[in-house]
C-alpha cells in the first residue's frame, strides 16, 4: 500500500507555509501524519503537494494569556500530555489526551492535525467543544479567530478554507477548583471511541452548579454540546439524581450508525458516559457523591 | 515528480540520499539501507511492527516519509545492542519466551525501550498499556510482558526473575 | 537414561537472530535485478471480465510487463489450482485459475499483474489498468445462497450448494422420542481470519543454466506448493525448489496454495528476472482465506439426571467462492461435536454452500471451535434448565479414562475411524477447576456484586485430533566436521520447530544442541514433505526425528565399538563424543566416525557397516493423536456499556508427552489469544453484495496486550500409545474451547438478568441490546 507521488515542502516560517498552501495546486498540510498518511497509503487521498509544518516554530508553544491557555497547533499530543501548564489549568484536556490513540501516535500527532481532521470519534475536538475554545486560523489573508461552535460544521468538515491552517487553539480557563470528568467507551485500549463524554462543572456553595459543560463525541457526526443537560444542571444543587436526570438528555442526540455501533447503542452509551463524566466532575469539584 | 535530498542518522551513522518524497521511512530503512529488522505488517499505523525511535521517541515508520526525518536521529532494532550481543531487554525476551515468529518483535523491543527509559518500575498494567500500540498474533503477550518486567528488574540492578 | 534435552525448557535457537533484527523473511531477501509486482484485483463480489486494457499502464515509468491470464504459460493459463483434498461428497470441487479470465467470483480475486522496478511504480500502473466488467448479482450470505432463487456464486452452476453430508451413528430418533428433556439452540459464528502479522509473500527466480526455478514463499507447506506449481507449469518436481524462510505466523491460511504462488514464478520465467510480490494488509483482508460463517441448529436429548441420550442438528457452512481445501473444515466440525462426552446417538446434516466471499479454509482450530461452541452451549443449557452445576453436568457425561481407546462411531478426516487413543477428561476438568478456584467462585461473585461488579465463570471442554498424516520426514547425518546435519520438510512460522526437533535429535544421537545444523522448509533439502497444519509437526516430524536419531545412534555405537575395540554395550555417547566405559576409556569424536563411515575409495566396507553415518525416517502415523483440555474463563461485564474484560483464564491441557514446556505453554497462551479474539472481537464483515467491510486493523479487531491475561496452564499428560514419542499436537488447543468458555462466563456474570447468548463475536452492543430487551435499564433512565 504505497502512496501516489507528490512533491514535499518543508517551510520554516508561517508566512511561507501560507503562501505554499495558497499557490500549490492540490496541496495538503502534513502535521503529525497519523491520520493523513494512512489515507495516502490506501490512496484514499491523493495529493500533488505536501506542506510539512513540522519545522514552523511559530506554530509551537504553550502560554497562559489573560485567563486563556494558548496552544500552538503543531504541539505534539505527547508534549501536551506531559505539560504542567495543561495539567494545572485545563485538566480535562490532560485527561482526554491519555485516551488519544497510542503513545506512538501521540508522539507525532498534533492538536492542530486532530482538530482539522475532525474525526467524529476524536477526543480533542470534543474537549474544544466543552471549553468553547477559539481557533486561530492563518492564511495569506492573515489571521482570523473562529469559536469552536462555528469551526465544526459537520462530518469531518470544518470552517477551514482550502488554503487555511490552524495556527493556535485557545481554551478559556475555568475557575480554580472546578471539576472535570472524561469517559469514553472503546472496544480496545486506544481505539476510536464508540462514544465519549467530556464534562466540566464549576460548583459553588450548597453544591449549586454555577456553570456546566457537557460535550459528547463519537455519537454524532461532530462533537455535540448537550445544551439541555447543561441547562438542567446550571443553578441546581448537584447530586446523583440531578446528574442522571440531566444525562438522560443525551438520548436526544442524532446518532450515527456504522459497522462498529448502531444509533440506539450510541444513544445508550451517550447517557451512561454522560452520567459517569458528570459524576467525576462533581466529585473533583468537591461534591460528596 | 518529487525527489528530495535527505540526511538521516540511523543507529549512529549518517546517511545522505536523494529519494522519492513518497518513500516511507520504513522502506528507506529496509531497502535503501538494508536494515530489514523493521517490519511492515499493515502500512496504516495500527500493528506497530514498524516502530522505530525518531529523535528518541517511538514512531510508526510506515506513517512517516524518509524526507520528514531529514536531520533526525533514528534508532532501529539493529541499533539496540552491539553486533553479536543481546541487550538486557533482548536477553529477557529469550529467557521468557517473548517471541515466536519474531515478526512483531523488533517493534515490541523499541516500544519497551522507550517505556523502560521513562519508567524504571512499570507495573504489569503499565507494560500492557504501553504495548497496545503493538499487535502480536503468536504469543498472547504473556511472554512479552514477563520479559519486560524481568528486564526492568535487571536494569534496576536486580538479578532477574 | 534420564532425558537431558527432551522435556526441558530449552531456550529457542531461533531467538538471537530474530531479536537482533536479523530474521530472513521473504521481503528481507535481496536478489540482483529484482522486479516488483502489484496485482489488479476484482473490486466486485461477482462479475464477468470482458476486456482488460493495459495500454496506459504499460507506458508508465518503470513498468516491464502487465500480465493477464492469456500471458501465462499452459497449462497454468486455464487449469484450476489442483485440489489436494478430494471428497466424493463434493458435487462441484471448484478451485480458481491463477488469474481470472472470464469471471471473477470474490472481491480481490486476481485478474492481472503489473511487474515494475518498484512496488510504488507497480501500484501506480496497476491503478491505470482498465478492466471492462459486467457486474452480476452476488451471493453475499450463505443462508440466502442455499435458496433456489439466490444469485449464483458462479454463473455456470445451477446451485450454490456444493456438498451435503449426513454424519450419524446410533438411533437418534429413538433417543429423542424417549428423552425426559429436549433442548434446542441456534448458534452462529461469524467469519474471521488467522491474521498473521506477516502478510503473504512470494519471491521467484529462474536459473536458465541449470533450469531451476527457485521460489521463496511465506507458506506453511513448501513441498505441497512445489508439487502444485510443478503441475501448473508442467515441470519436473526436481526443477523447482520451494523454500519457506522465516515466516511471520501461519495459523492455517498459509497452508493452502494461492494464485500468486504461481503467477510470480510464471512472471520470473517470462521476464528472465527475479520477481517479488509482498501482499499488503488490504490485500490480505480481501484474499487470504478465512474461517467460520457457520450456522448451527442443534438439539440435545437428556434424561432427568442430565445424561446425554442424543444430539442432532443441522449445520450450514459458507465455503466462500471456491473450495481449495475441500470440505475438510465442515467435516472436522461435524465429527468434533461429541467431544469428550458419551453421546449414544448423533446425527448432523451438513450443507456446504458457495458464496462470493473469499474461500474458507482451516484457521487455528479448523472447525473445532464451532463444534465445541455448539456442544458446550447445549450442556450449559441442560445445566441451567435442570438446575445442575455446569461442571457436574459435564462430569456425568465424560468418557472415562478406562474406556480408552474409545471409538466414537464416526470416521475422522484422516480416513480412519475416530478412536480416541488416550485421555483423562475428568482429571483435566478437575485440575482446571481446581486451579481456577471454581469451588470458591460463587462467594467471589457475591462479594463482587456487593461492590456493584458483575463477574462470571465459564467452562469449555474439547477433544482434538492432531498429528495428522501422511508423514513428515527427517534426515539426520553426522558430518566429518562433527556437526550433525538435520533436514526436514517440517516448517516454522513461530512454533519453534528448529528447537524442538533439535532437542529430540540431540537426545537420541548424544550430541550437543548447538552442534546441530538444521534445514527446514526447503524442498531442496529433503525429497518428500507435507508441512505445518492440523498441529501435526510434533507428531510427524518429531517421531521421524526420533526414529532417524535412534538409527544414527545405533550406527555411531557400532562404528565406535569397532574403532575402539570394545563391545557395543560398553559405549556411551556424550555431547558428540563416543566414550568406552571399559579399560582406559578411550574416546572418539563423532566427526571422525563420520569420516570412517565414508570408507576409502576402492575399498569395501566391513561387513554389516552401512554407507555414511545418516538415516532418513518418514514416520507415518496410524491415525490422529487425540488431545484434550478444559478451559475455565473468568470475566467481568460492565452491564451499562456491555464491555467485557477477561480477568483470569485457566487451561488444563493434554497434548501427550511434552517436548519443550516453554514452547507448548507459548502455543496454548497464543491460542487462547485467538480464542478471545474469536469470542469478543474478530468479525470479518461483508455487505449483502459480498463486499468486505472490515479491511483494516482499525475495523477488524485483534486482541491487544490489555485484552489477554496471562493464562494459568497445567499439563495433564496422557501418553499417546500410538507413536514412539507419546506426543500429540499442541498448536490449536488454546483456541478451540475459548469462545464457549468466555460466552458461558458472560452469561454467568449477567445471570441476575437472565440473558442468553449463542453467537460470536459477542459484542458490547449485543450485550446491551439483550439487557435492554430483558428490562434491565428501565428503572435507570427516564428516557
């Protein structure tokens, strides 16, 4: 299974990369390659040009700016997994990363690549959905910022223009002391999730939730924020009954169905995993569950 | 279309070549350099038989192009021990029946090399989780896990299981 | 003489090279002037092939040839691949031609081949070959394929049914009529494959001076392959040499002869250059043979104590598009049902049908897992219905050791009456249950339930006919250098053939293991051979090694006695040295004896002395050697997600006398991994047009290190009285009852919900669906 021929480019500057992407015909970005190269080996994807962003230092780095965690798109997942800033400020992301593929794929796979590829079963897009992340996109036209809800458009479809790349991701940091929960169900360790839930809870006095976020992945064509569940929890005292009642709203998603799992089963998993993720988030936020 | 110069250090030796851009790192190692210890089991990044170290980190050589490794240092199974000798990990595999057909073995050794470097005292669960990126169809993994734990103990200065 | 090597946990001779990346698999071999192949394959389940246009492909860079059926030599061009296992019950013993000419009958069937300077270039050109197809309706499901109005798997065949055979003994109808209880089960097993980590591979080169065609193939059966290739090319056997070098796993699919093993040598002959083809994983999913897709409809009749009175039923077997291995597998499945139990009356009607999927041939277990699944599920049903312990029901029905040799009442596939030669089934089960802590399990289960965890335990028993004939030869020859050369037709795909045979030869001949130089899997080294399948090599090659070694031992002793001037009784052999035990104990090394045995040119040998110091033995087993075992699986089920984890796994294994416990344990452990895969993960899915849907390792799931616990393995050796070593085969026992034990354990874990399963793989989705149907979730979510 050998790929079709292509020309390879390794720019060192963001500007150069943007120019290449705009001018080369049938060109694709090579980030970590863990999703793209298998498709090229199968010849499901045939490109004339590959633009390798691996040497563009502008696309790296982790920084906390104004209550937001800014991550360069070409940061490899393994480096994010071991980052003390991420562990401290965005523990949901740190936990989700442990479920992304295998060590070998995380060593090379990037956050930008995962977000651009937009596989419905991927963890990182769901985390961005939960955080209401903002993506910074770059092209020869300059930079623009797009909230995740507007970035994710459908099945493996994003708002990226053909000559555009993700430069950075910003996650708004939740109040210190918030709780996070992450549960996914896969057939084997490291497999694509059949369903998963990422939850954030900010809980105040009397165990009342100030704020709640619940994002599902693997169940629909793109990550889904379960607005009804969030509304059911916000302003309410959090206990097991409240969580299960809120998790029931996960049944209302439009599930996908494929050879790995049918829609009914995914709905079921969505409920089960939502409850588990919310329970973990509540515990971590200090509620005695 | 698409030829490129690349210079890759493999097992400590530098190799400069002009290759097709689409030549995978695995094929470069196997056929350009004749290092056939790295194997191809799937060419879509699941089985791990092609695992090598790139700049010290495990990578699936079937999912990289040789031109991407320009300027990098690659370690293959042939580089794990001096010629004619077996490393502690390799010896542990032999002592614990950690291989049968041997096809997955180079990838297993590379993955465990990274694990044992990062974690000197892995639990059995740590070892099993680290190995999920490498499929074996012969051994049922028991001998491999045993070998990994045995090697970890020996590397820590123990006398071995 | 106490055994020095036999029975010892000898470390494997194969390991050092494999560990340092110096294995020699087919793709590791380099020849000057090597060309590379890529096949053009049918993308349709069933299609006529009208025309093949290779003009554009031929003009592409680096392309040397595009070959279709018309470019192949006779008789290969038109002759279907010879079928080695004929059976009069097969109405249409159809096999494929090496390249399809007018009709292709499964997705992946090879139609043309591109030969180019590199695999990359060959694939570029293969994509440019234009084939004019006339697509036909495909037979996609064997249950539909038996119907009269089903699409034909082959356009010229009136029916897709290629064989029907009844197997019966005893008065089944009377047994059922008089039974206190009759229980029925419908069971199904989905398709799966051996999925060795190394795909198939063929390298061929022709030496025009000697007119020898040398073929390296990742095959389990080089001698059989050479024979078939000789037929297809109409060449003398001696003009072809087939070698199986290091092979990365076999498990059955590499035992049959494939079209590529003929096309690549034909290309090498035609182009006058060596040609190599390495199968990629996608091709492997399409073209390597598979197993299962069997539907069983069974009934068991028992008395009020749960003793079996009779078993009857029907089985439908999907053969795929061709029958390269005849009806071996459904036949084996059919005769395996009675197992270790006394079954006074038995009748199974088997129907074998063609579909447009890739053919099914033996994969580890070879039909036995399916039969054991049927029988064990039936016994679990009896236990549940009669409120008996599942181990007790089995105990009440076991064949007892004093009943050995036990005639089952059927003919086995080795052509002989199915007679179990030895075995102690009650002991095996008791041992497995003891090691698994079966007695204390209910308490453990109760304690787990209090913590909200559902755990369960299941049992599976089996009997397996191994060591099948006709033979596997071994030559042992002492060289003047003192080394002992061994040649055999036995092959190695990971089972440590070199090591186990070395142990036997060293034991017999009295040399050191490290002095043995062995050639395996090479038709140039020994005249006749068969190869690896049906767990046969320990018996066949092992006994040949024993016999040849014994013969050489006698020759050594005779020569040494003459040379040292002592009686033969006064000679000991130790590590390559013959030592007199009397007088001043002179010695003579084996190498010098070998030199003596060559004689002096022109001079007669002393009376009674044979030429050279060697012997070739072709041991022929009188019948199969019957292994048995008990598996006990312990699982945990997450009833909310349907997720299953195998917690503990215990095996009591009887494979006769054990040559190398390290290797046998490895085979059992590896076999259990396949069994876990079959039970929970592996499902080769097709759509209704026979299009394969699971063609990557992401879609077809193999067990990972987190899925397979380390088994507790006990050896219960009952010595095979029928062969000189007392050995039986060990390659498949780990797989055979695994699915039965695991499914039973899942049911046991979910016993609060009273759900029942009779299919594999049992997916989490199916478990959740069954729980939902039983009302398990109603109180949990107000959905």
